[in-house]
């Protein structure tokens, strides 16, 4: 079975059929899903979905694109949400330097540091969003040596990947590994111990080939599993099984 370790079913693109689509996932070979929030409203919705579906878990956090109105009281709100037993991580958090209109880098770094501190306090893993911010993202997580986490939709180098997996961190891979221009990502997959790989849909974003351009969903994650299998020299069934167990271990799901 597939473990979709990162999907945003709180997104408005699922408003028309969210419950029906989620309810169908077990029969579509999807055994577990983690839904990370990107701000307080979506974090609350992630928790609500996790309470409604027994195969869905939540993560709570403030995404770097959504931190422009940050006030310290938001950390208290995340702390309260994270007390729910259906919450398994702090995320999606991180740094995004790609868009010029994103909040200032200094603010992104402050909000990330506060959330890393919260995860350390609560002894929860973290889900890191790192876009065009590799050096700063790596430096900041290294400030918290007791934390473990995953670099979601990993886009760094094999050298950066090695620094992370040697620290016990995980690397998440999504639909873009199936694209024609995925050479670097495929080199990274081939170089990383399989025990440190997670697979993610990032639904409704990043649909894999042959669904590129469509609204993504968890069962299409099989295309990512097949790509991982091909570059790790194993069967797709083995890739599904091992990444499923990796996800349970990372998120501490019994």
C-alpha cells in the first residue's frame, strides 16, 4: 500500500468532492495520508480531517509564504493544536526565496526558528519546505540537533542529501521526479539509502506524469513509487512497502 506522507486535502480545489475522494483512498491502495497545514485555518482543517478519517493524520504549521502577518501568539495556537493525538508533526514550515513577493527573508527565518523550537519542545518531527533556500534551510535545522524531519519535495544536491540522511533526516520525493527534466532528482534518489526516502503527492499540486496539469491525488503516488523503484533497483511493490514503513517510522504511527 501507499503512504502519502504529504497532501493538502484542506485545499479549496477539493471542496466539491473532498470527503468522497478521501473515503475512496483505501480501495485505491492508499493506506495512510498526512495532511500538513500551511497557516492556522488550514492547520485546524487538517486536524478536523484527521479526526474524521482514521487513515489521515495531521501536521500543523505556518508556511513561509503565509507568515507575513505572524505574531508570537500564533505559536501558542499551534502548540494547542499539536496536543491533539492525530497531529504527528510540525509543518509545513521552512524558507521560500523563490517568489519576490514572499515575506522578507528575515521574517521567514524568525518564524521558522520559532517553529523549530516548538517542535523541539513537543518532541515532534518537522516537515521542511525549502525553495531556493538550501544553504539557509540547512543551517537553520542544524541549530536544532535533537530534531528530526523531512525535506519535502527535495530539490537539493546529492551532497546536501547526504548531510541530511547522515543526520537521520528523510527526503521526500514527489511528482516532479517523473518529469523529463528530473535528472538531478533521479541522481539523488539513486544515492540515498532507501530507508531515508519518503514519497509524497503534495496534492493538489505536482501531479506526476501522465497526469501532469491535473489536480493531484494520493493514488497517483504510485508513479513516484515506480520511479523510486527503478532508480533504487527494486520492484514497485518493494518501494511501496519500504516507503510505507519509512513513513510510519518517521511520523511515529503505531
